[in-house]
C-alpha cells in the first residue's frame, strides 16, 4: 500500500488581516504622537539597528531595544503601552 502524502500549504495572511495590522500600527503611532514622542530608527556604523524614543522635537528620551520596539509595535494603546514607554 502506498504511503499517503499530505501537502501543507502556508497561505499568506488575508487582506483583512493585513489591514487590521496596519490599523493597529496606526493606533500605536497616534498614541505615541499624542504623548509627544515617536520611535526613531537608524543604523550605526556597523549597520546594526539603533532605535530611540524621541520627543516630537527630536530630542533623545531613551534607547529602545529591538524586542521593546517589536512589543510596542504589537501592543494596542493602553496600560501595556504605558508600561513600555516608562521602562
């Protein structure tokens, strides 16, 4: 008897999921902006990412780790975002 073969297809996210992600990111950007800050992304001389929290005039507030940036980007506005911005 022949072995059964099952092909697994990995489908990209649906357009609805992509739009929800974009909307969530916009809400986080609006929340940061309403608090008078923004994330700044740059590369250092070795090409590593440098992420900083800055006020809207560009003044440095603090360095953000890449894991914090991912967490901020994936967090809806609210208490969790407050905690991330205070740490």
